[in-house]
């Protein structure tokens, strides 16, 4: 018994044997004999009535022509003859099994059972599904195997009614199977085979792989319990065709196709949670049983060349795959937790390419400022912001702006995210003590004109980078601070002398990433009164001419939600920026070891547009929402 219901034939045999007092083999023979008789009678065209239970019969519908509405035009289509088994519940049994509560269900059922096709013809409409993205909660209403078998594509759900596009909506067998599988009232629509296949392609094989993995859970547990990973035998247990391998492969492919920037595989106390970060926001996509954890982590380690027998220390690795003709890198990081090893994978698309300043959202005063700074012959430009704020993208945009045949550009990265022509790119390797500091020393012996250091993490790297900027090089790097003004106190905290900072630093770019409003469903919206007050206050603090322009703006926008954006209202991201130029007054504050707030106050007086203000200006343009600006640019 499963969930109080008879689930499989063996269970039926057991119940029959118990109630009849016969041995199981005899009960099985009775059951088989009864089903064979019913099948034979139906094949000969007879009805089979079981008093107190119900009646079995065959429904035969001849080939027929029906009127329907295809692409807004009334057309006549021919449907082939169909024969399907039918079962009518006996009146005595109806109180036990329940009755349809929806009038719509009764009508649909009656129409299909009687074959009253002319009545249904006017109800069957054509639906175009090309380009539509169906939410997973709707796809899950019908199992993939049934959807493919009957060429059925679920595309909408309203209450208890499931809307399904079908190549043959008059298929009685399909209709019955879909209704039973979904537990919903199924409303069929006519659509093309190509449109159905478009929706079917949105199903993922992840669930079927998961089912296979669960079935193999005992073997995986045995591997974990015996600690065969320590003997380097995980390669034999977890092969290319194993369930764990299929799960990992499905996760990687699915993350790329859903445009995720990060994959989180997180062990919890009783399960394993998988989350994707899409457009800067984490969302849960899958829950796995606890027993599969060891197999999946081991598979990831094998692919990324990590030590599979080391579970006590964090590790870093890299996976590279080809997907849809594009090369994709995954930067892998593992971290021991109380519930096991957590895995995070950063997705790096080679085909994405380098974005221009304008594509990133740098505009107006900020665009003019950064263009002026990249033209300077020497000095340092720092890009600041938290992890995942697009700092590397900005550095690549700067390099793309200044690269030429007569300039020697060398980078030191961790890792190399985008391959660029005319640029000498090197990657740090902590395992062999090839760090930013040691690599930077070597770079300076390579006669560079422009040096890019992925991140300034310590005083040693900061010292070398600043000395390089002082000796006629352009130095580009990143720093983890909350805003542009925080970069100077951060360097001071590292032990860098103030006069070295003022002599070497040209500008600091602070940035965040906001989700963009979907172009397909953007519409005007009103904002809360309290938000409007903040907006007005920030506008009054803007420099001219931005203040006058913003005063004239009174429209805000949101994404209503559509198929193109997965009903989120957002697609993609755009940057919001602030650029701190090292003016003479700012340099004087630096020499006095001024705080971040003092530096930012003076910078605003000199015309700096803060990230919050830049976000408000982009909200007026319909690029993002006020809610997004508040989310990423909190004070």
C-alpha cells in the first residue's frame, strides 16, 4: 500500500489473497484471468459489467470533419477515427470515489465521451506557442513522458483548469491520460507540431536523472561509507554514464541556458538544495535527497581536478565544457560545512564578449569622466564593489578601449574570465605560489605599458601596483569597498603612505548591478509616497544640468511579467556607477587621513553623482525600477 491506495499489482494480489483466503499464487492467477477476460471481451466488441463496480466498453469515433478557428480564420479539419477504452463507475461506487465538483469538468467530460464533436468544434481554438517560455510549475503538471507521447504542451493554468496545446485535441486516450496525470480540468487547444516541440524542449531531464540517482542511492551510500574516494576509486564508481554524472551535467547545462551567473549546491541537514543566481538574485531550483550528496560532490571534484579525498579544506578548480557550440567555463569552489561540502560554481561564458561603456550603462558625466581617465599616460584606476558587481567587466571594457598595436597590455587574473586579442593574459596559481604579488613582479620585467591586476588583496600587491603606476605605467585593478570614497581609507589601512596614493591614483569607479526591466512587458507605474520623497531629495542633491533634467521627469516603470522574462518583469542587468576623480582638494583630504564620509561629501560638492542617484536617473529612463535601486544601493 502507498499513501493508503493500492499502488502495484503485487499489492492487489496480497489484498485479494487475504480477503479470499487463497495463497498468493492462486490470487495472482484469478486476477490475471479476470483481466484477460475483460480484454478479450472488449476486443470482440462486448461490454463488461461488474455489478457494484462499473462497466468497461470501447468508444469508437469515426473519421470526421470539424469546424475550428485556426489563426483567427474558420477552417475545416479532418480528424482520424479513434477507438479508446472507457470505464463508467457504478452508481453504488460513486459515493466512495467522489463526483466532479466543477460544471466545466462535467461538460468537457461529456463532450469527449459522447463524441459530440460539432459542439466542441467551436470551443477548440488555435494557440501559437512559438517563443513562449512556460514556467516550470506549469510544465510539471504533465509528466514529460506523457507530454511527448501525446504531443501535448501545457502552457497555462487558471485555478483547476490546465490549458494544453495539442496536435490532435480530439485524441480521447490522450485527453484521459492528461486529465488523470494532472488532476486538473484539461482544456485542449490546437497547435502545430513545431510549437509543441518548442515547449517539450523546455522540459529538463533532471528529474528523471534524479529518480535514477535515488534508485542507486544504496550504492552511493556504500561508496561513501567505505570511503573508497580515499583510494581514488571514485572514478570507477562515478563514471560518465552514472546518475551522479548525469545530474551534474544537467545542472551545468541548465544553469547556462537559464543565464545563471552562479550555481549553489548546498548540503542541509536532511537534503541537498540547489540554487541558481539569475540577474543577481538567488532562487531555488531543485531539492535532492541527502544520500546523493557524496556522489555529486565527488563528480564535481573529478571534473575540476580537485582532490576527491580531501573533505576538510576548501578547494578551487575549473570545469570547461562545450555547449551549443560555445565554450563555457565554470569556476568551482568547495567549502566544508557542518552538513558536508558546499559547492559553488561561477559561470563564465566565452561567447559573451567584452561590453562597451555604453552597453554597461555608463553614461553622461560618468562616461565623460572615465573616458578622460583612460586617456592618461600613467596612473591607477581602481574599480570597487562587492563580489558579482561587474568589476571585471568594467576592467575589460577599459582594456578594450585603450588596446592597440603599439601598446603592450599584460594582465594577472584569477581566473581569466574573457579571452582578448592583443592582450597578454596570465592566471594566478596559488598551488605553485604564483600569486598576484609574484606575478606582478614578473609582469613589470615584461616591458608593459598597461598592467591589469585582478584584485588588490594585500599590502604587498598594493605596494607593487602603486610603484608601477608611479613609474610610467597605467595600472588597472579592483578593490572590495562599499563605495568609491572607501577605496582611499582602505589603501591607508593596508599601510600605503598617503603621498603615494595621491601621486599614483587617478580615479575610483564604484558600481553595482541592477536588474533591467523587461522590454516586452514594461509599463508605467506609480511609486510609494515615501519613495517619492527620497527620490525628490536625491534629485535636489544632483549637480547641474542633471538636476534640471531630472526635475522634468515624473514617470517610473515596472515589468508587468510575461513569457519572455519568466513573469519576473526583469531580463538582464545594467550597472549603476559613481566615479571619484582625484582632484586637488580630494588629495589634500587623503594626506590628512580623512574618513570615507568626508571624502564623499567633498566629492559630491565637486559634482560626483552617487550610485543611488545614477540608479534614479536610469529608473526615469525605464531601464530599472526604484525598488531595484534601493535593493542594490542601500545607504
